[in-house]
């Protein structure tokens, strides 16, 4: 995977987040809202439902400190643990 972000689709990311105990919420026209309670705070993110690779800026925002807080290393760990399907 190297030092950058891996190529991952929105649908693959949704599956990985669900395996990391994120709960699927509302399905909208452009994506699915996922929530997770972390240290008493509810984190919320919306991931586009698409089979194409997410743009790196979109992926960075989703895994960043304002949304899922998993970061690049956390994403790589999820991929290593669960694989991409």
C-alpha cells in the first residue's frame, strides 16, 4: 500500500466501517450515514455509495479527525484485518 492512501471504493469503505462497529443509518441519494459512539461522543460520517475509488480528498476527510477519526494507519489496519471485498 505504500505511504499514501489506498484506492478504496465507497462501498468497500462502508463494509469496513461496519466491521469496525459503525452502525448504518439513513440511506440518502448520495451515500449512507454511519454512526459510532466513541468515548461518550457520537461520531457521524456519510460515505458515498459508489463502486469507483473515492477521491483522495474525500477519503481523507472521512477518515480524518472530524468524522471517523481512524486515520490512514487505522484504515490500513482495517484493510489488513478484514481485507477489501
